C-alpha cells in the first residue's frame, strides 16, 4: 500500500474539519435527525438534543485503530446560545496553531486562530458534528462499562456522498463516478443521568474514500485505480464530554 503517513495526516484533517466546528443549537437538527423509521419514534433522544443544545467541556482524539495511539488530541468547551467554541491542541505539539475560537450565527462564522506569531482571523462555513442532520437509526442499546459507568451504547451508521462534496469544493463536476463512504458510530449514554458522555466515530471508510477522491481529481484516474494508491489506515474519532454546564461562558480574546 501507499503513503501511510499522508493518510494519517489526511485522517487528522478530517477530524479537524469535522470536530472544530461543533455545536450549535438549531431547529435544523431536531427536524432532520431521526432515530427510528416509525412516526412514534422519529424524535431524536433527549440526551442527543441536550448535547446539541447545551454547554459542556470535552476532549477529542483521533485514534489509530491498528496501534491504539492518538495522532491528534484536543480539549475545549462549547456554548450553544450564543454559539462559541474554544479548542486547545494538546497533540501534536508542533501544530501550526495552539488554540482556536469559533463564534457567530448563521452559516458563516468567525474563526480566531492563535499561532506563534499572534492571532489570525478568518471566516469559514460552519460545520457540525459527525451524524448531525443525518437520519440516524439507533440500535437497541447494549451495555458497556466506561470509567465505572454502566452505559447504554447505541450503534448507528450513515452514508456520505464523497463525490458530491469533492465536486462542491472545487465548484465543478470533477468526479462523475459514484463515491459513497459509510460512517459507523457508537453513542455512550449514562442512563442514570440521561447524558451522552462519549461518541466513537469510525472514519476508516470516509478517510479512504476522501483520499481516493484526491487522487481521482489530481491524477484523473478511476476510483479503482485511486483505491490501489490508498493505505488501509484505520482511524476513529473519539469525542468525550467531560462535563455539562449550561452556565458556561467563553470569552473571545482581544485580537485587534
């Protein structure tokens, strides 16, 4: 196989792209997320609504499933109304930036990056967590102990149209072949508190298909040929909610 280190960096970028733009409250989530195909159960669970709409602190890691080691580790906190998110990079220590703030309403938000040379500002399209806006159908809960908590564990999966996303990024149809990735997830819930405390998202297929799309666009090759260049690197995003706090506040540093 080919370019394992590049694959690991790409996986980390997927994590950065998918995680750093988390959490907003919004009717969009309540309207588009479902947990069952029946009318009686098409509302998302209360613990997931609270996660989307609350304030909390978190730790986020990108895990190499072959070695069990973390290539990217971050901590931070989120408020939903108003939307503000703070992220601090713990690993890797040679990251181009050490802290970042996301804030604002609507589809376009402000991004404030702290680098060795000072703060850098930019605007960016707001992103949401893995599974947000998808029609999630959860399994019956399994039991698993996590940090001395007997959790209810709900499994689900959804599909991502990688070709569509790649074409939107470049502004034209470069990839005409179907290119769909499957993302599987586990949601760990503390049943006594009715709180979501951990999300595991397997990004292996999404990372591979995203890498293949890069080869397809840059080299003009087919999906089958592109996949032969892709490493079988297996990666998981682990998002841990360490504390809920609806009174949480995040101050944006003076950067003018």
